[in-house]
């Protein structure tokens, strides 16, 4: 699964993808793929854990969220108990990364099922 995850993500580095990671709700990284252009702090657990806390407090469960911060866009997908986080350049094609997120949801589904047992 790790090789497939990395293969899918590295193909999109040229399109502006900087970081793709799958974490648990505490921010523990399970899978990650990082481009050479990514800043070191982009893989810190702050981003996925903030999403988890916010989503837990919301009255409705949010499946996907897209944010823009400074020069970056952050796309997060809830796949309880996992969170998929994609960080890309703000000028990159958001739809491309939303599709990537959907592909990663499918790829990690067996892992989610195993964690639920």
C-alpha cells in the first residue's frame, strides 16, 4: 500500500502537490509522500489534528474540507478513523487534488476496515 500511495502522489508533484499524508486523529503519520519543494513543518501533526477536533465539534460530520492559507491550499478528507491531508500550491488545480483525495480514499479503505475490527 505504501508503494502505491507514493506512486500515485509523486505523479502529481509537478502539478503543485507538496505533501500527501494519511494520519490517525492524533496526527500520527501512517503514510506520507513529500515533494522536494515542501517545507519541513508541513508534515507536523497540527494540521490533521485541528481538522479532527473541529470535525468532532461540528453538528454535522464534514467529509471534505478545502482551505487556503498564504501560498498553500489544504484539502482534508475524513475517513474515520483516518484523515487524509493534501497540501498543494495555492495556484494549483484544486479539482485535481479533490480527485486524488477520492483515489486515496479507495486505496486506504482496506486499512480503515482492518482498524475497525
